[in-house]
C-alpha cells in the first residue's frame, strides 16, 4: 500500500499546501527540504535558520530549527 495521491504525509506538507500567504511555522527540517516540499505544491516560501536553546535538563541544549513563511 503506497501513498495516496493528494494526501499530505507530514505537518509541514499540509501547512504548505493549505496555508494562506503570510502564515508561518517552525520545523526541525532543513530549509532545503522545506523549499522542495513548497516546489512540489507549487508554492513559494522564505526560510530563516534559528538556534533554539532548551533548559529542561541539567545542561542547556541547542538545536537548529527553520522558520518558514508562505508567500
């Protein structure tokens, strides 16, 4: 059983396909992956790389995330 045509399999894909211009979201995917999804759905986006620091444990942890804005 494969992927059905027209079905989005990730949250990022759904937002890009159904979001309105000006909407933005954050993802742990790299900007190249998000622009590839946008190209598949024939949408344009801008991306920004951010570093997020969490302090939930004993040591702070840093992680790269991407902010995507629909055009």
